[in-house]
């Protein structure tokens, strides 16, 4: 098993946070939810541990990568309210201190035990195209889209529907929309999706030369969007 390297770990925004302790990064992550760099820094710090645990438990590399990103999505949500203050049932190290590392290991083991993964053929996920921090913040950005825009983006990227088919579906749902309207509104949906991403996540992932983008303006690729919403 070869543990992957993540280019974001070398981005100046992320590297500038490496001197912070786990507790400091966790506090900053909870205090500033509009910024994505703190979660990304924690991911870079602990991705190897989680990756190793997952790949030692799941034989298929494709399913293991998919479980890896699902676990980080769970971490993304549960860390929002995580309290590392000692308690009677705390997961502590040998010094008696509650640690983020122990919590992550425990949550990873629990997620592995509870995992119900689809067949390999049904998984359309690439760790290189959509690493967990980008995956999590894209999901958050999608949730912020208005329902019609989100539906059109999902239909276009996940199901590869044409503007004509999307318009027909929406017309059946009571929307007065032509294929030309869909063609005009889809780019607006993509622009809004990008705008919904934290500014630092756009800088780390979309403006990096290490990742494929559709243009030199730092836009996400259609592959990155379809990875997230599939």
C-alpha cells in the first residue's frame, strides 16, 4: 500500500498553519466556519493515519478511497461540535489528555465497522480529482445553491442530461423553462457554486497548477463537480 501525497499540504496557506496545535486548529475551525484552511491543515496532518486504517480494512482500493472520503466528510461535520475537554468516557492518551488523534482513530474505526459500501462498478470517485477537503466544501457549496440551480447542476453533471431533457423534467414539475433557459442558467449555477466555496479553498484547490481546471481563471473542472455530486 502506498500512502498518497496531497499537493495542498505544500500550499503556503496550509503550511502557514503547521505550527498550530491540534486544539488550536480545532478551535479555529469551529470559530471560523467560513474559512476552509483549518480543516485542510488537519486533513493534511492526519490523512496518512486514516488512509492506512481504511486500506488495511478494505481490500478494494476503489472502495477504500471512497470510504476514506466518506470518513473525512463525517469528520468534517462532527468536528464542528467536538469538545476535547476531559470527561468520564474520554479517549485519552498516556498523559491523561484527550487528543484529537485518538478521537480520529476511534471515529475511523467506528466508520469502518458501520460502512455499507456500493459495488466497485457503482463508485465514480477519484481521490486525486476530489480530495476530501474539496469534496466537503463542494458539498457545502451545493447545499447553498437554490433548489432549481442545484437540480440542474446535478442533472447535468451526474446524469449527463442534455438541456432538452432537463427542461422537459422541470416542465413536468411545473417549471416554465425551455432548453435555452437551461443552457443560460447552468453557467450561472456553476459560477454561484464556485462563489459559495470559501475563498481560501478556491485559492488552495482551484488556483493551483497541480490540479486540472477548465481555464486559467481557477475554475473547478466538470470532473471535480461530478465527483462530488455522484
